[in-house]
C-alpha cells in the first residue's frame, strides 16, 4: 500500500463512513433476546435465538461510545440472555426456542468461547456499572473452559484479556487465558507454525485451509501478548495478520475467504463471502493499529468497513445505512438479501471500528 502525508492513498480515511445505526438490531430483538435469522428484514421466529448472536450483540452494545437509552436497554437484554444461558458448574446453553426454553444440554465450543468473549467485553466497557459487575461475575464461574478448537480458544482469549485489563489477577480469566493460549499454540506447533518463525513461509497458517472468522486467530495472539507482556506472541500475531491481509486483498479492497474455505491453488475470488470475515479483520487490524501505530493496520480497518459499503469483489452495498441491517453474504451475482443477526452485527462492529480510528479513539 502507498501512503502520502500519513494517509492511505487508495483508501484515504474520509468522512463518508456512516455512523452505525441500531434500528434493525432493535427490530430483531425481543425480551428473550436477539432472533438469530431473518427473512429479508423480518425475524424468523421459528428459528429461535442463540448464545452466539446475543454474545456478539453484547459486544457491539458495550463498544458503542455514548450509547442511547435504547441501546442500553438492548444491552440489558443481551447480558440477561447470557445470565440465563449459564449452566450450573460452568458452561452455557446455545440454542433457545421462541418460547424461551433451551434446546441443548450445552452449546458448541464456539458458543462457549463467544460467551466468555462477550462477558469480558461487558466487564471492561459495559454501558452500566451493574452490567460490568454481572459480566465479570458470570465469567468468574467459567474457569473450566477447555477446547481443542482454535477459534473457540481465540474467542475465549479475547474475553479473558478484556477481563484482565480491568480485573488484574482474576483467577478464572487467568486460567482461561493460559489454557486457551496453550491449546492454540499447541495447534500451531502441530501444524509447523510455532510461535516465532513459521516453518513454511508461504503458508504460515496453522490449518490446511482458511475457514471462518480467520482473523480472530492473529487477533487473539495480539491480545494474549499484550495481556502477558509477551513480545513473541505479539510479533507472531502481527506476522500472521500481515500474511492474511495480503492473501485476502484484491487490489484496493478485501476479497474474503468464501464460506467453503480456501487453500493454495484454488481460484480467487471465491463466493459466498461472509460478513463475519470482515468484522474479524476490522477488529484484528484495529487492535494492531492501537498496539503499533502502524498506518497499514489503520488502512485495514477502513478497508474492512468499506467492504460493506461497496468496496468488494462485485462493487455492491451489503449494508443498509438507513436501517443498520446487513445482507447475509456476498455472492457472485449480488447480495443475500436476508438480514440476520450475525451479519448485521458484523457490519455494525466494523463501522464502530472504522469510526473509532477516524476520531483517533
């Protein structure tokens, strides 16, 4: 990328990135929680709710500077959802019926990790003191979290790092971070991508394929390195993120890994591209920018947000700036017009990060 006077020439940070709107998010939310899916813009109530999306929603609500009274009310619904999802002895349900009853004995590892991530975030920056206290209290009962899956561990590491920033020495957060980091580093080592110099410079990724939420892995390394003061983790996270940005950039815009994944030798661009890839990239680049001050990461945040605004492989808007809803994916012929919770939250989170770097937050 080329820079001039401290700005990215191709994607100079302008004032046309919209403020996130929460109308559609409010429309998708009922007293039990946030509906998971939508048919166009209408909630598909028969599909129920999930911890995954209510956790994502709590993160977005907690990050918003100067939240409105309505957004604070939504945050209360989401934190209460996680409180209700708790299982005695640790862990969380994930699937919830429209009548409020739980469908599962315990949720997926990803849903456990996302719940911990949201609890750490609300503990650090929730809009009300009681929410911050409740988030830390629920997280403090989750020290037994353990998973073999890289992204589940990455989500949990992000939450534990947030909690430790405001509650240094918290036992549960410390144990979660240590155990999840050890598992993630073990996965990397088994793939020949140990922390430090990778064995395969052309393919340093700790899996045979890029799959989903890819940038969460380097972001988690950055968060853990910052929390523990381990420069080697930070350097590894930055190197892995730099490689991912290069792989997923097509000229001046992001071309994200499609839903079926991608590996060497396969054609690009691929479809369907999912909004969660954009928000993972925005979050990871924002963290790298705050930690290093390197302008390329600032540009990466903006590029990720602009993916929703037409800077993508087919040049179409995915985000509706009038309502705050986002299409569920980018296909080779257009946008998936359904505006589910995951995609809408991905757009809102990406815009939040872009607006934050715009004002220097």
